């Protein structure tokens, strides 16, 4: 709140107080004429008129004498026997000062004004300032494309660190530029043999190949698993890659180690059972003996994998929206801060054929350090289907959104894609 505002407010308040209490403090300088004085003046006026009538011969001396006696009697009857000041007190109203009431009003008006302002004005100001701050943050925060361009320029001029190349690769992946993402992850791997980087490299190669692992992606997944045998993502990617390469026993070996994870997530459990059951059928058809499903996926209770903020999102699409797209069209599921930067805090990519589906958005998907779900209390989760595969919403896309009031809540949220992007 600036000084000029407070000055103007105090000036107006002072004017209001003065206008209100001035009549209560003022002493009236002119009093109403006393009743007695008024009668004397009236008598003198009548007497003057009577004298004029006598001088102009409108009445004779005898009539004048009688009229004069009558006027004197009226004066004696109407004028009380008291002095002029007491007659004024009897017959006129005199204004009095009220200093106590004036003081009460002088205190009451500012106090009431302050309380009303604190209840309404400061609350409104706080909301306006918060909205202005959020709007300014949105305007000053660069878009994903701008950040990618700056990062590209930086890496062209500098060697860069592992985190720089990983950030660039994830940004390319979010934008659907999988070839460039693969090159960025390859550059990161040259700096350090990191299992997570290898897995993300394998993922974007599979995305380039209609979600199929080729030789390069297959080898990357197995190398990552060799470096981190207990890594959940490494076990998953290796199991799926081996399944696609018809190495069914190896696929079961890796995927069955995720049984404790399946206990916590029904969607993971369904996926594991699909791959393992298919692999079992292939092995049984080939005459090999395989353990039962209950043995491969025992109901084991496990602790959470990581203490990361995550949001479980059930995604579906309306019939009206689905008829405008093909099963191969891309679906983006992502979370953004309710107020603040426009950059996605976490994102998943699906196809329309995958819906309905349940995905998990968590801190591990952040494209920039500090810009993750945990950094914000409230987020908006969106799901959008697009023909072009563009990361930015375009006219003709369909979208669905829901606000998550508390990212620490474990409740599943549902997003239905049903609104046309104009």
C-alpha cells in the first residue's frame, strides 16, 4: 500500500469527522428574541401607527386616548414580570455544546473504517496482489520452446554437464522430437554411464519405432539393468524388451521381480500379468514347464518405492471426441501449477487406443530442477488428444482438465477428454 493512498484516505476521514462533530461543538452566536422583547417592539409599532392616525386627523383625541389605554393594558398582560435574559430562556430554544458525543464520534468513525477495511479491503488487495504476482510470473516464465532454444545455444557453446543433456533430452521428448531426444541422451551417456539415462534413451528410441524395442533400445535396457539390477524401471524395460524379442523366460525372470510393485498399483499389476501370462503361454506351447501365476506374482506387501509427490490419473475420452480421431493419435497427460509457470511439471504420452488408462505423474518426470509437482501445492491435471502430436494445444484438439487442490493427497483423479480446443 503506497503513501499517497494512505494520505488521501486519512484526509477524507478527517473531513468526514469535522463535518460530523462541528455542529456538536459550535456555540450559536445569535439567539432567538425573547418573548417579552418581541411584545415591547410590537407595542411600539402599534403606538407609532396610532400617533400617525392622530396627526393626520383620522381619529380624534378621545379615540386616541381610548386606543392608547388599550395598547398599554395588552402590554402589561403579555409581558411577564422577569428580566430579558430569563424571558429568553423561557420562550426560546438555545443550542448547547455536546463535547462527549463529539469525542465518541471522532473515535468511532476511524475505528469502524479501519475494521471494515481490514475485513474487506486488505483481503481484496491480497487477492489482487496474488493474482498480479501469478500473472507476472506467467508472463516472465519462458515457454518450453524458448528454454530448449536457450539450452541448445548453451550446449553449442559449452561442453555441458550430464544434467544439461538430460534436461535437453527430456524437453525434446515432451515436444515429441524423439530423434533429437535420442541424440541428447546419447551425448549424456558419453559423459557418464548412467542407468536412468540409458533407459530414457531406450524409451525414446522405442517411441520412434511405434513403441517397439529395436536392437539398440534392447541393448540399452539390458546394460542399464546390468548397472542397476534392482532398478524398477530397468527391470520393466528389460522385461518388455525381452518379451518383444521372444526371450520369454528372461522376460518372466525380470518382470516377476516387480511383484511387490504390483501390490501397490493395480495398473502395474494388470500390465505385469498380461506380459507374464502371454510369455507363459508361449513357453507352455513350446513344451516347457513354467511356474504358476500365483508363484510368479505372489501377493507381497511392500513399502512405497520412493517418497516422491505423485498423482494417479485415470484418463478417458468422450464418445464425441473419440470419433474425431484415430487410435494412433497422440494423448498427452500432464500437470501444471495452478498459478505460476506454464511449463509442465510432469507428463506422460499415450495413444488414443490406450484409453481408458491410469497413469502416474510424479517428481521424477520434472524437466527442470525445482520445477516438479512437490514445488506446488495445487496443480491442474490435463489430458489432450491431438492429430498433429504437437506439445502445444492447437485448434481442433480435445482436452479435459481437473484441479488438484493438494498434491500430497493420495486420491485418484479422473480426467475426461471432452472439450474442443477453439
